[in-house]
C-alpha cells in the first residue's frame, strides 16, 4: 500500500536541509530503484520553482511500504530529522486513484 509522508520544516532550516540533502535523496533513490516511489519533493516557501534563500516549508513523499508501521519507521530514520530540518512528520495511508 502507498503511504503519504508529509513533513514540516522548522523555520530557517535551509542550511541544514542543504547539508543533509545528499543522504535524504539517496534514500529516495533506493525507493525509486525498487519501484516503490510514487512522488517526492519539497514544498517551496514562496510561489516559485526555485525559492532561493526563502527555502522550503516541508516535504511530501508518497511511497509503497508493507505497513503503516514500516512507513513510520522509514520516515523516522530520515536524515532531515537528525539534521534538525523537520519539526513534525505525519504518515498516513494513501489510496492512489488517478492517474
């Protein structure tokens, strides 16, 4: 089943986000290579593809896991958490309908 992982950033987290990004992306790449990643990306702080120094307010990941508990464990191990980027992480089941 798919699960939605939505994480909210702490204010002014861009520096920490950039430092931890390679490890964060590596984990997402593994999910993609396994065919389990439906979508992933950050939420810009402003209405722009590249928000520059405004940074981001969070991230959204939709990926396939065996259970809610597995999705939560995967989310809890995100490098952005240990780097102090994420303030709050929400994991919920996600039912893909379209496309």
